[in-house]
C-alpha cells in the first residue's frame, strides 16, 4: 500500500459518491484517480487495467461534457429494455476472450482473462454511466466483484477494499438513480 494508492482510492471514492448524486464534479475526481492508477496497474502487471485508466480519462472528459446542463436541462437517467443488453454483453464476451488470449500468449500478464474481463466490462459500463443508463449499476456489481479477487491476488489490498466499498455504494447508486427515472406514461 503506497501513498499513491491511498490518493487514487480517495479520489475514486469521491468520484463514486458524486456520481451517485449525479453531480458533474465527479468527473474531475475520476480523471485524477485514473491518472494515478495508470502507473499503479502497470506496476502490478495488470496491463489491460493500466490501459483502461486512459479510457477512463477520456470517458470522464466525455461524461463531464455530457452531464453539463444545456439550457437548464439535465441529462435524464434512462432504463434500457433487456434487448438493448445483447450487443454490449456479446461485445464484452468476445473482447474478453480475444484480449485474454493475446495477453496470455504475448505477455507476462498476471491474470490475462480476468484482467481482460474487468477492463472490457468497465469500458462498456463506463460509457453507460456517461449516458446515465440505470443498468450500469448491475454491470458494475459483477465487474467489481471480480475485481476484488483480481486486486487481492496482485497485492493491491487497499484497491481491493475500495472495490468492496464500491459493491455497497453500487446498491445505493442503483436505488438513487432508479428514484430519479422520469415518470412514464
């Protein structure tokens, strides 16, 4: 556990608490946390997770822009019908297997398939957060549950604890976002 890991975890918690509240200030905290995690994940030989942090920075910029009020209107939370999940889930599976195979064959990656699953899952789910899709919380619960084991295995104890905390915050986020769904019909 390093000072940098402590800083990254603190910023990540700030990000998630603000995201649950749908506060646009969550995005700068996400950028700062991800910048630190680029190095931490690389040092832990979780190369896909390290690259994921670059994506997080780009998506944080997108989310920051997308959540900004336009003409006083806030981006509303939306809920996808089940059929909308087929493409993201198939993409996640295909990308996980492909990247996992490449990492297993051509690198010294510590956990190539789990690293790939958590990375590709997070990429798809982060896009859902930036679009305020309610079901992002369901995806995060699965991804973060796997991440706990992955980080424990690599000795990133504080980060594993962060992801255990995320599991509790995910439930809170799901409930709060569900309450803010626009009334239909």
